[in-house]
C-alpha cells in the first residue's frame, strides 16, 4: 500500500496524538479482521456488526494500526467516521500514485465490460480492476487501497442503489475515462423512473475533468443530463460507434465495428456482450492498446463468475447460467439470445426464470411483460419461481400447454425450491438446453450446482 502511519494520520487529520507511534509502512488495509495479516491497517466499519468489536482480534492477527471512532487500547488513529476516512484515504492514494482511473457503470453489462477492458489494458499496462462486485461506497475505496504498487491503469466498477451513489464514487475516483453501458430498470424500487436511473448513472461525469472521454448509449433518457466540456461518444446504431457483421453462435460471438477494421471474436455468447466488447475495444484503442493486442486478449477472456456462462449438467444437458442478478432488460436480452441459438439435435429448450428484485410497485407488471419474450415453439417448457413470477405464470398458461409451464412459490411463508429442483430434474433430458435467470437472492446458482453434481441427480 506504500503509506506510513504518520502519513495516514495527517491525511485523515487524526484527533489523537499519533507521533509516538513508530512511522511504519503499512502492508495493506482490511475491514474484515479475519483477513488481517502482519503489518496491516484495520478498518472497523459499522454494518450488521460494529467493526470496533473486532479490533482486538485484528491485532491478534497482526494489525499494527486501526482507525477508530473512540479511544482504544491499541495503536489507533481517532477519526469521526471510519467509512468517510476510508474514502478520503483512497482518494489521497489515487492522487499520490497518479494511476489512470477508468470507470464503468450501467444497469447491465458493467461487470463484464470492466473485465473486458481490464484484460485488454493488461496487454500493455500494469492493470488492476474491481474484484467481484466491490462497486459501492465501501468496495470501491477498498479496491483502490488494494491495488498493487506501480499499477498504471485501474478499472473501477461503479454501482448504485440510490441517487447520489455514483456522484460519491466519481468524486472520489476522478476517472479519466467513463463508460455508461445501459440505462435499464435495476433497483427501480429506489428510483421513481428510468429517467432517475439515467440521472444517477450520468453522475459518473461529476468527478471527471474537462476533455475526459465518456461513452454513452444512444438512449434519449441521458440527453437531459449530458455534461459540458467532456468528450462524449455515443454508441448504438447510427451513432458515433456501432457494431457491424455480428454473428452469434452457441458459445461464441464475432463482430466488426466502424472504428476497427478487424473481426473480433469472443469465447462468450449474447449479443449484449458484443456491445460490451465494442466499448472495451474503443477505450483500449484510445489508451494505446494495438488492434492486434485487442484481438489476442479477447481470445483469453476471463469473466467474473456467474455471468452468462455455459455449463454442463451431470446427465448431459447444456445449462446457460446467468444467475448473478436480473432486471427486465437483462432477462429480455438473455431470452432473446437463448431463443436465437440452434437447439441440440433431438433436444428441447427449457427456461428457469426466478423473481427480479427491487423493481418497485410495478414489479408484477414487469414480470408479466416477459411473456412477450417467450415462444412455446422455441422455448418448449418453462419453470417459474418466486412471488412476482405468478404474474408471468398467469399469462404463460394462455400460450403453453398445462404440463409445459410450472410455477413454484417463494415468499415469507413458503419456499418451494426443492419442488422446483425435483420437477426440473424429472423433465430434463441429456439433449436439452436450459436457461437459468433470476436475481442472486433467488439462489438459482444452487440449482445449477445441483444439476452439475452427479451425486445430486437421480440415476436414469
């Protein structure tokens, strides 16, 4: 981390006498006492448990310093707010290192675009990126303090649950490049409309200096929030940058763009991933990565787990797992992709769709609207799981035979998860393809795991 105790104390304006502490260079910063090692700084954040209760454990594990909002019997820096101090320290560390920050946000595709961009940049630069989904007011500054010394490019993912979240993150990180992948319905429960979601996403510009590059979708919703003095590049059909010659296969994509005179091939499926790759390619080119390096880097692409990924059931069926999160835009896109892919010989297509969370008062209507993305001639059998999926079930019964549409409840009083798994196993054949899509809290990842594991399947 290359920060000393006295340096941190001065940055945070510590309220206690710290000068009698030896001015050690700290190893790294952690907010989980279990991850503390020798020479580390402990950050006792307040969540379900108060991190101050674990200060002693942190020192047992090797911490040499802790922040604290109250005097404690260990070497500490007394601060008013540990979280605010973490954010202030991260901002200082960015200024000290001079690393180039590239930020990605959007209702869909931000994690995949972040992964792609980091992989392209790593062809030429020492690059670090947001790990997992550490994209909030805690995870982003933590990522900054975790980056290896001599990092040249830092790719940060920025998420939002409420209006103002991305303003905070952008003001902290001051990105030199920003990407807004898509304006969807994610977390609509906390926003009044998609326009407010667009307003929140556009706050990525708040920390950017004049002349910085900002990539934006063609969506008209962002037009009311266009920032002044930034280099704006719009993407989509007929815009500044766009896709051409898109070809989609079961486990791969290829496409060209209007700015790169070469075909890009990806070892992933989904038309939306072509857009994500286009954005990453454009920024990488702008950052000095060559077309040849871009082409090669995509061949070795590694994405964050539980995004769109083909897996194999133990009995042979193909599983298209997209179970990390869900909103109506994402569900429509993956249903479109799944429907367009060729079926296996003598095989069927099945879909397991679970509730999409945090959609607000119109949630049931949004679930029901998924019927427009279902065709019983293409996706022959569906399994619906969750309280709000009852709305889609009512519509699906009108176009599906009764034995081809199944509904399983999950609410505060009942969870028919085991019944869902049993019914899916009973129907599934080795030649089938199955799409699984739902919010993370619906635990469809456990369905995927159960189908993958031999011991969990009935022998046939």
